[in-house]
C-alpha cells in the first residue's frame, strides 16, 4: 500500500510536472473521485456548484465528475489508461459508464432526502463504500483514504490544475460522448 502520510503530489518527468497519482496494490495508478488544490478550493467549488445546480437544474450527483483525477491524467474509472486502448474501445467503455443502471435509485443511502442534506458524497470506486459529508467542517482537511480498502478518495495537491501537465493520452472526449448520445437517440 501507499505511504499515506508522505505521498508526493508531484512527479517530474523530463522537467515537466505531473500529478503523482497513488498506486494500487499492483503498482498501477487508479482513478480518484476528488483531486483538488485544497479544502478551501473544494468548499468554494461546492458552493458555486450548488448555485449553478439550483439555477440551472444540474443534478448535484454529477458534481464529482468535475473533481476527479481524470482532469490530470488519462486513467479511467476502471483503471484503464486511454493511451492503452483504441478510440472504439474508449467509446464502448464510456457507453457503459453513461448508460449504467441508475445506481442512485438502488443505493439504500441515496434517498432524495439524504442527498438534500449533504454537501458532498463519495462512493469509493473500488469497494463501493459510501461517504457523505453534511457540514463544511465534516469535510477532511487532509488526504483521505477509504477505511475499507485503503484507496485514496480525496487528494489535495496544494496546486492549481494549471500547474500540472496532463499525464497520458488526450482523447477528444466530448466528441466521443456526443457520438454516444447521438447513436443512443437513433437506436
Ligand atoms: Zn474503498
């Protein structure tokens, strides 16, 4: 397992700075639900998102999609790196993420009432352990690891995103996602 307390956030390769993602038990980088500068940034984001969500009807559950480690690298939720697969493979993978059965409806903890009362919720992508935070002070100040499986669920980089080079292969994600939606409409 990772050396939790001394996790180095920056990886230098050829004089470029990358986010140094923690590694799983097989030494492979994994997807992390929340990777942001610090707690203040996270709270600011949550506040702004709530305003947007109330104004434009954006589902609050989608918030974590904007905070995850894939802003900084090409590691997908299932651990696959975009650089290691073809565009067609990526498309079929994303299709499964997008059209997976609605987990929120089946999740015992995710009744609408509970969702309303929380400011942040995280499902551990590895073991499914559910974390929810009700008040600003409940949100951890430090990097946080799943109590069940030990994987990182919140990492604070102490840097803005611009500090890091993107690690991996960049794919025209939006285009791929639009194609998936279009094909689904046509089916
Ligand atoms: Zn876990």
